[in-house]
C-alpha cells in the first residue's frame, strides 16, 4: 500500500536547530485573518522532527495552531513519544507562549517534556508542559471516573 | 424587541453556593459519548451567576466544555467581568480541573480571578486563572505583534 | 439548591420575532479580533427562546460561534428539542450562513429543524439543518460502528 | 536552515490509490476515547499526497479530525491547492462522511474539489466540497463585511 515517508535532511542537533526549524516552519503559515504567523517543531524520542504552522479559517474557531499541527503530523506518522517542542512567532518583544488548547494537546502525550518559547532572533525561554499546565487533567484521569448516574442519555 | 432576561432566585452567597450551583448545573450535561458530566457556575462582578454543562457532539472535537458555556452565557447577556468560577464533576477521588482550552477561555477575561475545583461532596481547592495558565498569552499580547512580512496572503 | 431560571418576556411569535431577537443578541458580541458580529436565537419545541453571540479569543480557534452558544444555553437549561434557529450579522449584502461547525452542532439535535439566515434589515432565507449539511454524520451513526481492531491503544 | 521534506513512494494513481492511502493512514489513529478510527489522504494539484488520522484528547473537544490533519500537513509544507480528499473509517455499513467542521476546513481552500467517502472494502461515493456544504461561508465573504458599529470593543 502507498505510504508517505518523511525524511529529515541536515537537521541541526540541539535546541538551536529545533528553534531554527520552527522559525522556518512559520513561513508556511496560512493566517489571512490574524496576520499573526506561528511556527512549531516537535522532536520525537527517536530524533525525528515534525513541523507545523498555524492554519486559519474564515470561521475563526475552526483554525488550528502550529503546535497542534506539528504534533498531529508526528502522531499521524506513528510517533507519540516526544522530547521537546519549539515555538516561533514574529513577536520580537516577547517569547511566544502556547495557548491553553495547545498545552492540553501536548499534555495528552505526557507532562514531562520540554517547551522552547522563542523570539525571531533565536533567543528562547525553556519550560515544560507540566509547568505550563499545572494541576492538569490527562488521559489517566479519565480512568478514575466515577459516574454516579447519567439520566439524560439519548 | 424581544429579549431574554435571566433572573437568579435564592442564590446562596459565597463559595459554597457557587459550588452547589455548579453541581446542579451538571445535571443537564449532554455527554452521551464520554459519559463524563461536568457543571460550571461563573460569578460576575455584579453578583450574577451563569451556569453551564458540557455539550458533546458526534464529532467529538465540536463539543463544548461546561466552563466555556457558563462564561459564554454571561458574555451573551452583557457580562464580561468575572469574580470566580466553580467546576463540578462526578469524580469523587479528584478535584475537577479545567482543560487548557477553558483556561485560555477564562484568561480572555482577565488572569486574576478565582477558580474553585470541586468534588461531588462539595469540598474544593481554590486557585486562580493565572496560576492555572502561567506565562499566558492574552488579548493585550496581540497588540504588541510585530509582523515582519506576510508573503503568503490569499 | 440554587438554580438559575430564564424568563422570557414579550417574545414576539413567529419568524420575524425570532430574527429580531437574533439581531438584538448580536449587540453583545465579543469580537475584538474579527470585528464581525453575529447573533443567534434558537426556539425550542416548548416555545422558549435562547440567544447567543460570538465570543472570540486571543487564540482564535478557541472562540465560539453565536449559534453554538445559543444552543448550548438551551441545553444547559434542560432544552434539547429545537424548532428553529435565526442567525444575524452586519452583512447587508448577504444572508448570514452558519459555518460547518455550527451545522454539525445543530445536527446533533436532529436534522429536521429550520434555519433562518437573515440580513440586518430583517429579510431572510429559510432552510433546514438537513439541507445545510447533506449526507451528515450524527449520533445514530456512531452506534453502527464496526471497529475491526484498535492496535494502538494507550 | 533545517527543513523537512516529504517523499512519496509508490503512490498509486487515481482514486483507488488515494482511498487505499487513506485506509493505511487510519492505522495511526490515536482514538482511545471514541475507539473510532478515521484516516484521510488529500491530493494536491501538483500530485502530492498528505495523510492524516484522528488525534483525540482527554478534553474531547480539543482533538482533531483526520481530514483537517491531512490538509494541515499539506498547508504546513506549502501546498494549498487541492484536487481531492479520500476519507476512510472502520464502518462497513456506511460510507464515512466528513463532519461539518472538516467541510468548513476544506472549504477554506476552495469549494470545487472532490471528496471520496469510502468503506473499508475500498468502495466509495464521490461528491464535492460544495455539495457537502451548500450556501457556504468562505474567505471571500469576509471581505464583504459591513460592520455598522462595534460598540463593545475591549
Ligand atoms: Zn495554540
Ligand atoms: Zn474545558
Ligand atoms: Zn459557526
Ligand atoms: Zn471532522
């Protein structure tokens, strides 16, 4: 059966390379509404890198953030084990921070991996999914559910 | 013109009343897919309370969380200034925590207001939007944007 | 227990009243990003009307459309049986049409109810959920699922 | 700068190949909550194929559909011009139909391209974005907006 294979060439190692990759990914942003470009690059445990940019929609709430796209690309190719994600924007006076939706999306695949929030000059702040989403609610918590009664089923 | 008016009767004051209201709101949850009921009650600066429950969808990602619905109800009636939100679920072994999407939705209306995460017995943990979404990205930050170039406009 | 009760005053009967209500609802729109106001008013089988407006977010994809808020308000008060929804915007040269996400959200509660797409002058086009979302996928279809194997569970 | 390049090997031409690719893509679905696997494969005007599967989240509404991921992957690699998309699921008694959110997401990139809704045996129904989302609201329509006044800005 036909399959798509991703081949990464010349990926620079380390944080600097990952950030540079997220800055490059930003170039493909489709953001005619916000005109706010974001790029992301996620690094898997096996050293693969997947990139994403924001993809907006005329119905604004149907767009998707760069971070979620980068992670989804990895998952859709069979990778769910992540080491770090780098995020880039055009904000020069601020390290770009992921939205709450993206934090939760990252959290799905573990709370203990790194997040690099960068500026266009490549400088960055390092944090973790856990630090960005304290007291989070993840896949494990749904196992614990104790539903007492669900009277209004359809 | 026809308008809808919300009248709150017998709202108990204080945290206990807000949590009880969120527990009651949970009864209306439409959650045939997750069977995980959530209720929320948001208190405005002027003392009005708006409730919400989760409303799910056959396309799971089109559902809406209880917290976002409670806040949206308030906004759609002209209230955008919030003091606190209480959240309730059927989890008896855990204080129900808002998802990242809801934290960002709360953040839109300020970072310094209270969040009460409860258990079915009415016990709760108190925190703030700010504590739940550190290093957040809000409305103010978009003003700062310095877009360098947007080559791929439609 | 404390509960919120909605009291509708002077709701005009018929389509004209529902559209006027959706036009009024638009006034509360929180849309600092798109500056595109939308209002909605949903009529339940028992004659109750619930309104909504769009509520946007700095992270654009976390906003909620007016239609989904109006329906969620009804559901969160115990109403899931709908007769019609009216939608209003500031577009004077076009009848405002619901996005695909809202069509799916409507569809959850049945395919055979009416949608009135209006202009600011009160003129409108009448259609149905079914006509707006042909060959749709709803709650019933999930019952039919025949999952063969799910090898990649967590 | 480091970049990711997608190389497609042995992509079968025509509809049959695209559907087979969407069936293969389904294998990577991350759907611990719905256990409902979906795959998608989008074909660009230049003959590239990008695949997607559904990626779910503990907060159900933060998951992403297979179709939106396939399209986002293409956009994030610089492709926005689409010819067709194939969708696959495990439903043997029904041709899998895209949700309203995905229809709107497709619509962003044009109304006149093909959608193949398939069954696990490879049989399919052919339709178009336009037919699935009649009277749609797209990027062009936002240009027309005539905002009369936005009194409640932040
Ligand atoms: Zn985000
Ligand atoms: Zn939530
Ligand atoms: Zn909508
Ligand atoms: Zn979908």
